[in-house]
């Protein structure tokens, strides 16, 4: 009986040893699988980012028709800003043409260049619009002051006796209107 018990104990120990070796190799396989999954996930994320960037760049290139045909671009953008935008679009088309060899950074840089060119167009057009608005305001102020000036001079001419008691204020109004008209014309010439 002791012999049987020793054999059973030995068999039990051997089984436990095999089980522990098997679980260690299973653990190693699990770690390898997790590493492969992480690498595949990272590659998939990289590929997805590349695909998204390529799609965004293609949309920006396709939007060229809308940008070039816009009133702002056509009528208000300078030749320098237009050339910058057209160069950015040409570069983007070149990167897209060699998409299979292009890097993510090339796609991103081309997209950034297009966005910068569009921002420059917008800034220039907004600046010109603000200047045009200022010009219109100055023209309106000049016209109001010219009307005031003409009315004051006419009042002095038609009713000289009546305006004698207001002559000082009327002369100040005429001088101020003439001064404002001169200043507004000077500013208008610089815009």
C-alpha cells in the first residue's frame, strides 16, 4: 500500500509539473498575442489617421472650385494671396497623386498650407471690406458736413439780420464742418 501511495503521489506531482509548464507556455502565448494585437491596433490607427488625412486633403482640393469662384476671391483677393492658394492646391494635388508613397506628414503639411492660404485670403478680404466700410462712413460724414456747411452759409446769406445773435455759434459750426471735411478727405486718400 505504501508503494501504491508513493506511485500515486509521484503521478500527482508529475501531473502538477506538466500543468504548470503548460500554463507558463499559455501565459507566454497570451502575452505574445496581446503584443501582436497592440501592434496591429497601432498600425490600424496609423492607417486610419493616414486615410482620414488623405480624405480631408482631397476634400480641400475639391473645394478649390468654390474658393476660386467666390466673390471674395475673385473680386477682392490680391494676386499674391491667389498665387499662394493656387500653389498650395498644386502641392496638395502632387501629394495626392503619389498617395501610395506619400507620408502622413506630407499630407498634413499640404493640408496646413491650404488652410493657411485660405486664412490669408479671408484676412485680406476682411481687411479690404473694413477699409471699404471706413471709406463709406467717411464719405457719409463728408456729405453730412457739406450739407451742414451749405445750410449754415445759406442761412447767413438769406437772413443776415436774424443770425447776427447766433453769428459766433454759426461761424464755429462752419469752421468745424470745414475742418472735419478736410480731415475726412485726408484720411480717405490714405485708405
